[in-house]
C-alpha cells in the first residue's frame, strides 16, 4: 500500500515489493538507480525503453512529468 506524502522513490520501492515479474524488476531497478544518484527522470526514461508496453510508458511519462513540473499525480490522469 502506498501512503500519501512519501517520496516518489520510496513509493516505487513499495510498489516493487508488492509486484511480481517484470514490473518488480523494473521498479526495483529504478529505485536502485535513484539511490545511486541517477536522476529519477533518467531512470524512468531508460526503463520505458526496456519495457514494450504503452501503459508502462504512460506510467513513466506521468512520473517524469510529476518530477519535472512538481504536479500533483492525481491531477494528471484526470485531465487526460
């Protein structure tokens, strides 16, 4: 379960623990990269290239936009 007010990186770590297979590996990799100093947007972009899924690419774009623009995540999907 994701709690409000936690950093995106910690939310990704939480999601990774609750996921299986490819999603778990990708979210774990993103979290690990950010902990080593890779900017979140870079880690998300790399991940979106590795996963052949339009939905996953949308997910990474939304997170990157949130990181770059400081938008509130719940507002993005509602406006698209």
